[in-house]
C-alpha cells in the first residue's frame, strides 16, 4: 500500500495585518507592522502599552449578539478563519463523508479574557457572587475545534493541542499523522489566540518578556536586531485544510503545497528560556528533515520562531547553522512576527500559511525592523531584511517553540 500523501487545499486567516487571507499576504509582502497602542483597556498602569490587535474587527460582522456572547474572542477568530479556509477549499461543494472529516486545533491559552472577566466580576459582586453558566465552555481551549465541528457537522477526530507557542504547529503535525494513518481524509487544522487583555499584558510584563518600546510601537518587534527588548503580543487565527491527495485529486481540488513532515523535541532545560546552545531547536529541525525524508540541502526557506527576545533569536540562529552548515547561507530566513507580533498558540498556523504561500507564489516576506544585526548572530545569514525577495521555493520549514521547552517544526513542499 502506498503511503498516504497529504496536501493543502484551503487557507484562512484573521491577523493584526489583515482580516482575511489576501489582506494578510499582501501586507506581509509590503512589510506592514501590526503594532499600535492598545485600545481594549486602559494601559496607564502597564509597562507595555501597545500590541498587535486586530484592526476594524466587529464581531457583529460574523455573529449575532446571542452567539457572540457565548464565544470567547479566541473561539470567534477560529470560526472566522476556518470558515474562510473551508470556503477556499470548496470541500462543501462536493459529497463528503463527514465521519472522515476532523478538526485538530491549537491554542496556548484559550479563553483568557473570559477567565479574567469572570473572576473580576465574581470578586467584585459582593451582593450576588456568581459565575456565568458559559464561563467554562467559553474558556476551555478545546471549545474551538468543538465549535468548528458542530457548525460544519464534521464528525472525525476532534481535539485541541496545547504546547504554549508551539500549539498550532503541534496541531498541524497531529492532523498530518491522522490523515497518514487513515483516520481521516480531511482535517481542518490551525490555531487561534486572543490574549491581549489586562491579564495577558500584565502577566508577560511581570516576566519581562514584552517589549516596552512605547514611544515607537511599529518598530518594537525587532527579530535579530541588537536593540530588541522583547516580543510584541499579537492575536488572531490561521486555518489550514489538509487533505489526503487522492481525495483531493478525485474532486479536482486546487492544491497549494504538499505537507511532507514534521519534527518534535523538548529542550528539557528551563521553564521559559531556550537552551543557549539551541540544542532543542537543532534536534527538532533534524527530526523534521528525517521525518520528511529530505536532505538539509533541499531546504530553500525557513520562517524562524524569531520572537525578538534576546536569548531566543541567538540560540535559533545558532541551531540553524549547526543543522544546515554552509547551506545556511543559501536559505532565505525570515520572521513574520516582526509584522504580526507573537500570536502565541496561533503563531505556528499563521507562519505555516506564510511558507505555504511562499512556496506557491515564489516570494519570501521580509523581516522588518532590523537596523543593527546582533553581533552574536552570523551576519552572512540571509534574514530577508526589509524587503520581500523573489525566489523559487521548493521546500520550506517553519519553526515554533513554546514555554516549557516545546519545539515543533513543519515541512512543506511544492506540489508536483
């Protein structure tokens, strides 16, 4: 029996630089920053006063008031991006066996705003302290894939993955394997996050993880730059339709790229900091190459985790040199977080979409806000600084690393 091939047949996105796939891609290519002062709450007492919020987002454009009240924003975003991906794939225009269509979704935190607001309301309401009956179902991370499946009557494998900022990349890898193992023919996968809240900003500030460049938010996300001072929090969602190749072929589906493998590893080092020598990052890329049955010489592009943190950018750059050797200098590296900010559990899905489109369209989005490369990073590496670069991309990787030492890497290939 031939191994089951897995292809990408649909994409959807709602991000700080575009509320749909086309806007997102267009603004990635021109190097648009999504960072701006926070509008969701008063930041007077916070060290960081900016983030990468969605722009011009009105939930009433997508949901009625009753429905929206039952959905945390992270779940709203998941439904919006998955709707776009499902429509893009045209899977509903063909006869589907709904028992063979699944949803595997990632969220690092889930309904943080719901949790925050419910606790505040409970503690402040001395006369009638009570919780909303939707408190728990709005908050839990697995409600996102649950609601996607309920809306579309998809009855195949359905679950959530949680591995901090690697969550949606873990979801992609699980979805890939479930199709390969013949548990499903189609899986809606990706991730969503909505952590730009008092708790989110305050919590990350307490860790000294966020940039505090309040005087110039648009240039605050500075991957690989000498003067970077932390990441910029983002929000949104990315959705990808994965499909078994013969299933896609039989319905004449358009195919963006082939999903050929993924790798997983753990730093086993520190609660939040990466290993300074990049050992976990190195092993996850080696595992991904091995799983994909390709040589390191085959890789054309890598969307790096590249969060703009002092330790992370250096260790990941070192890991790439260790894995790819002299070929490192032939690879286009970039960090789309310089534009979108860090979408936490949704980052992997959004960044996978970026490399899928790079393969499909032959162009690499830039890394913006890099003015002075850190002298601890090899200056001969091509970080695709400031301007998108056209090139033929046959194989591309995307790295995501999460608190707890979780590492995940996915590999996509030009479909042939």
